[in-house]
């Protein structure tokens, strides 16, 4: 078997071997130290024949492979931008989504008479709506609204003070596919938090730095019961 | 059949074992070429090493228009040129005395005859060994090594089956390996004395 591989090394050197055999031979050279050493010597003989051998003991392969391994590990840790093909369907699809998204966002603004007054009046309206919404939510569990903030286009976060416990609770509310100006109207029918299923209201996240989980679950259940 | 192309394809798929096979195949030749350019053996090794690493990283750019050796040779010579130009830029900031010292340290301007002598000695030893081969084996191996004929062409020239060409070339290399192993042993013994 070894003799056969030795003969194949000679063929590999002269480019007279098939791709399939090449792969097999590469694996064999890697795993068989005798074969690797013979491959090294054969190439040294060839270099010597042409007067190109300076050092019989030179072997840079280990250093080179270890350097390659190091640089491969380094590049793996670096995040690179994916190569975009601007004509690819994925890219075009993403562009369409983005254009549609911005178009939908700009629709309410288009209905208002002047840009300056529209923005300020809308902000007032939203601010009022949000506060009213959160006061209503707080009323469901007798919590007093301390402060709140809008965390994204479809979510809000509010901190409540609970008189009985003398502790605060943080409520995160997610609105699924409901425009901001409709939030207040929606809560008249219950809690305006929508789940993926669409119909069942659900508090997605309720957290507190001090309240135990059991208490949080009770509060959560209060919301759910109110909306049944 | 093009084994080199197969090896390159494996490397393009990330097969480092295949790349090691290529490194083992071309390292001596590349170090020699860079050495001829820089006249500094240690530096030639470093540049060749860097060239092999660069080539691996950029293997996707290798289209196979030339041989792998031609491609990596260009990378190595460019790396050597960059090294020399950066070295000369740095040396501009030193005063004359330091610059003189730096230049004498670098073997860029000085020959290192020992290496060339060794290469010549090894070559003549190899030629002697080839002369000692049986006639049919010697002719077949010479047609391959020095005239660059393919196995098929050799079979045509020598009017023999391609299998005979394969076995003759392999046999010739086997004999040369044994001759060289003896030389290495005697060389080692001389060094020990």
C-alpha cells in the first residue's frame, strides 16, 4: 500500500494524477509521516537538480500553517459586512420593505396642514395619549404612575409605585400593529397589549427590582382577568 | 490531468492539508528565488513565509491563468520590494553613522557565497547521481525534469507504454532518494566530527 502511495507522489509531482486521487493523497501525506517526509525529500531533490536548493533541512510548512491558523482565528472574531449584490432579490426585497416602512411612517404627517404645527400638536397628543393609557393601566392594579418612556415605535415602559407594597414596578407594554394614536381608544376595551395570536391580550414583560416573582404574576393575572 | 489545479481547488475550499502539500513542494524554490533577489538567506525565508501566508489568504484571487509558482513568486518579490522600500524610508531618518551601520547589518548589498556554493555542490551531486542511473531510467527522468515533457509525450518519444514511463520515473527518483540519504548521513557524520 505504502509503495503504491510512494508511486503516486511521483505522479503528483508531475501533475499526472486525478482530482479524486489528489484528495486521497493529500490526506495520506498529512497522516503518514513517512510519506510526508518522502514528499519533502522528493521536492528537495528536484530543487537540487535545478540548482535551487540552499538548505537541505529547510521546512517552513509548520510555521506557515500555524501563522495561517492564527490569522484565521483573528479574522473569525472580526465582524465583516456581507458582500451585497445590489441586483439580488434579497437586496431588492429589503429595499422594498424599507421604502414601504418609511412610507407608512410618513402617512400621518401628510394629513396635517403645516409641518411645524403638526409635529408639535402630534407630540402633545401622543404624550397625552401615552400618559392616559399608562394611568389606565396603573389603575388596573392600583399602581401610581411615576414615570414612563417610549422605547420603540410599538412599545412603552412605565414605572409604577404600588402604595400597599411601597415598592415600584416596571411595566413594559408592547403594541402589535396598532398605530400610536389609536392606543388610547383601544384601552377602553381592555388592555391594549396584543400577542402574536392577535386576540388574547397579554402582558409580555413585567419586572421589578424589589418585588418577588409571585407578586408580579399576581399583577399580571389582574390584567388578564380584567380583559376576559 | 492537472494535480496542481486539484490541489488549488482543495485549498479554495479551505483545505489546509492541501496547502501544506503545496508549501512542501515550492518552499525551496521560492526561498532560492527571493534569496537571489535579496542576497540574505534569513530574510529570504521570512519573505517566502509571508508570501505563502498572503497567497493562502488571497487564494480566491488565483484564477489559474499562470502556474501557482509564478503567482506566488510575484507575491514574494512584491513583498521583498515593499520590505526594501520601507527599509530605505526608515533609514532616511537616521543620521549617516547609524545608516551606515544599518546597511552593513543588512545583507542586501553583500553576497553570501556559502549558500550559493552549497546549492552548486548539491546540484553537482545530484547530476552525478543522475549520471549513475541506468540508461533508460536516466533518459526518461531527464526528459521529464529538464525538457518538461508530459508522460504521454515521453511515451511517444521513447515508443513505450505510459505505464513504463511512470515506473521508470518513480524508480529513478527512488534511486536518487537513496543516494541523497547516504549523502545526508555522511554530511551529518562530518559535522559531528
